[in-house]
């Protein structure tokens, strides 16, 4: 049964697929759709075949979604804390305009 | 080589005996013993160079006329200017016919007797030893390349950008001195960026034309280049700025994403 | 003479490779067969299949890596299946799987590498990573029979003038900023003309109707060239033309009527850029001392460029070689061909850890083992 593990020094998370119901299996990922610039979408993924590979595709799509969501959240959190830090630094040190070097 | 182009040149140079010595990309180079306006003595061995930029049929006539005229005048003007800068060796200007793309100048260099009598461009001069590592990396070559580098440095100090620095466009004279030729893409500029690009063009030309020894050759050229700036403080600051730009241009080249 | 058959498997009489290309907006799959011995007029590589699908963007837009990668992901299996059927081969007849290692756009490259890796495991075949530019050069040489040409490589992402020396394809000149195809595409976006079949093709068609030459900057530096200034200049002209800026006397007559058309702008842009390309190619020919020119890459399909190059080459009594859009435009067959050459020299695939892609991968980094 496919699973995915994310690990970093501060965090480890594992995603399983064993709990997925047949109705939840799809090749249409939540995070792998087209961008807003695409007006006519001719690049849809094909429907899954009714066999092992079709099943695998759906489960990988699910795992990819989970990972993408996790990584996006992490990036946003990191950016937020960096922004805060910078704002704090600016407040304390002032802006001396010497950013060239 | 196209006879048609030679006939075209001859039509602009009536009664002048012409001997082709090379067809570069941009120009055909002839030698002649006839001086354009001075009387020629019968036993004179002095030869002159006639550089002829023929029209390029592939490009739009309007663009072609502009480029030919512009480059011929720019080159003549620069040759004239360079005669006033004693530390830069270049052929002296004799005559100019800008509309027809013709420049007369002094002949520099000599025939390499150990290399099929080819002209002593830096390219041929180095290629003689390409298959012999010992000869390719002697003190003699080091000194010559440092002199070449030094002269390019001097040109840059004088805000002269060569624009087409390849080993074909540098002549080694019989006295083993460096001499710059082919100023068709040259211009005046004080910008470190332009000097950096000029050095980058040379660096790449050496790398592609003399790949076996490129690293060493470039090192010697650059050592000479730095020497060309002399020792006073102002020049050294300028040198530092150019070298910084050169490094940036190189990085841009190597790291270019190739995606525009 | 390099020996190409040290690793021919017993009982086999030929080699077969499948190639996957997806470094930009085209996804290509190709299958090629080589027979033992050096290539010659009687021993040619055999193209068994060469198909492609292009990701097309709306007018006025460039292609986003994300959408391009998605296009490749969702079409690659269908394309591979169709390609195998076209070739009439069994999977067991394939020797190796070749993929584009770079240069190119990260996300699209990656989606194709993953497809290649997956196939390699499913079919238990070795993997070969190929430099995209080397693919173009080797396929161009094979198709045209050019033996040692100066290569002008012009595409959306590349503008290089290349010649072979001492087992590497050395870059003699290149763009110092943007690529020629990119320059044309971006001007097409300024003009808001359709991206189908390709922006460059549409510029070419407009240019055919133009006749008035407007002077643009001309920026050749040695064998290098620069195009961003030209693009900025012509973008401004187009802007002034569209917005009726009558004070601009380059494009408006004194009575306020326009002097030039959009077609004239396309014509002038092509004339200027191509003159620069032909000039640096001629410089490289003179410098290297060769009589052959090979044009590869998507912009190489442009008929005006081919004609200008031909005029120059014939004046030098040389020979010009170019391919049609099957091989000029990014394709899988060139990846299969160059990858198979590499495979024939080593007899094995890359270590699995090397089967990755890289956005930056210069032509002269590759050791050309299959040439003297």
C-alpha cells in the first residue's frame, strides 16, 4: 500500500492511503489543476483504468496532494515568520537605506 | 572565395594590382605594392593592405549600406586615433573610401615560414605548436601573451573597446611584439561593462580556438592585462571595477538559464 | 576512428532507443534504430516513430512552467503508447530509454524525467540523460549528412554558434542576454497575435507582408550578440503605433498618418536579428575554416533565415544544411538518437542517482565520446 513520509529535523509526518474509499479515488488532484491563465483546458488527466495501475495512480495523486498542501503551508508559515522578523528588525534598527552592499 | 567579389573590389580600385591574402567574414584583405597617392619606386618592397568590405547580399540593402559605411568610418577613425597612442600598436591609416567600404593601411605581421607561410596572427602563431605541449607552453609564448594582454589593457585605459578580440585579430610582429588589427566593431567607451564584455569575448575566443591550453593562455593574457593598467591608484581602481564586471559577465554566460 | 560497437549484445543486429523530450512547451516521443558500424550514406539511423504534442497558451501569454509540466504529465503516457504502436516494436526490442537532462524549464523537465524513470523500472531498461542541444546537433548531422559543420542553434531558449573540436561542441558565440526565439515570442505577445501554431511562425507570416525597413539597433559583439535592446526598441515603436503617438516621426508622417505597419515592424525585426545571426555564423566559418553550416532549433524553420543564410554560404562557396519542422522543432527522436550514441559507447545506462535533470546545462560540458 503506497504511503509518503516527510521528514525534516523538526518534523516528521506520514501519509497513508489505506483508509481511502473507492469513491475517493480520482486522478483529478486538488493541487495539480491548471493555473487561472488556462481558459480552455485540453490537458485533463485521463480517467483511471480499472486495474492495479489505475488504483496506484489515484493513490499517488492523493499523496501528492497531501504533500503539496503540507509544503505550501510550511512555506507560508516560514514566510510569515520571516516577514515578522524583518518588520521587527526595521522597527528596532530603523531603515538606514544602506541596502546596496 | 568568390571571384565576383574580387572583381567588384577591382572595379573600385582601377589600375591597382591586388593580391588576396584573406577573406574574413566581413572583409576581403588584399596586399599591394602601389601606394594610393605617393609615387612607387620600382625596387620598393613595401607592401600595403587594402581592406574591402563588400556588400552583403543576404542583408537588407539599407542595413547593409549603413553597416558598411559606419564600420569603415569607425575603423578608420580609430586607426587614426591609435596612431596618437604610442603604447598601442596598430596599422597606420593611409587612405579611406567609406562609401565603397575601402581602407588602405600599413601592413603588419610576417609570413610564418614554419607554418605554410601563413600570416603571423596570434591564432596561427599559437597553432603551430598545438600538438606539442612543451612548445605550446614556453616562456616565449608566455611573454608574447602577456604583451598582448598588456596592450589590450592599454587600449581599455584609453577607453578603446576592440569589440572583436579573437586570436585572428591580433598580430605578432617579427620583433615578437603584439599588434591589434580589425577594428570594425570597435568603439569608444569608458564603461566597465563594455570592457568586461570585451574581455569575455577574448576569453571565449581563446577557449574555443585553443581549447588545449586555454586556461594557461588566458591566465597569461590577464596577467598582462593587469600590467597594462600601470601602477597608479586611479588606474587600479578602474581595473578592479572592470575585473568585477568581467567576472559578472562570465557568470552570466555560464549561468544563463538558456530560457531567456 | 571511434569504434561504436564494442557493446553490441550477442544475437542483436541493431540498437533501439526511445527518447522523451519535454524541456519547454513541446512534449516529444521518438523511437530510433541504429545498425552497427559507422554512419554513412548507406547506413543511416532509422526513425521508427517521432510524435509530438505542444502546449499552447492563449494570445498575449507566455507558457507557465506549472501548466506546461501538467500538459506533459497528462499526455506523456498516451504519447508513449502511440509511439510504440507506430514503431511496430515489442518493448523487449528496446535497448535503452533516453530523456532530456537539460537545459530547459525545471518543472516540465522534471515531469518527463519521472516518466522516464518509471518506464525504466517497469521495463527494466537502462536510462540515459541527454543534453538537449547535443540532441539537436547530432540529429541535424544525421538527417542532413553534414559531417563537420558550424552549427547555428536557434530556438526559444537558445542562440548559440557552435563548432566541434577535441571531443566537445564548443560555443564560439552566443547571445549575451535573451534568446532569439524568446525575443520573437515576446514581440508576438506585444502585438497580441495568436500563439498557434507558434508565435514565431505568425511573426514570419506577417513579416512576409512587410516591406519598409525601419532601422533598429544592431548589436554584434565579436561572435556574440545582444537582443534585449532591440526588443525594447521595437516594443516602444509598436506601443507608439498602437497608441497613436504622432510625435514619433519614425512611424508617423507629418500629417499624422502612420508611415509603417505592424507587418513592417515584423519585417524589420526579422531582417535585423537574422542579419546578426548570419553575420556571426560567417565569422565562425571564417574563424574555424569550415565550409558547412547546419541550422538547428525551432527558429531554424524560418524560411527567411534559411534563405539569408544560404545567400551568405553560397557566396563563400559553402554548403548549407537545415531540417524541416519534424527535426528542427523540439522532438523526442533527437533525444533517442544522441542518447543511443552515448549508450553505444558505454554499453550501460546512467547510475540511478544521475538520472536527474538540470535547468542549466551547457553544450560544451558534454564529452562527445562518439567522435574523434
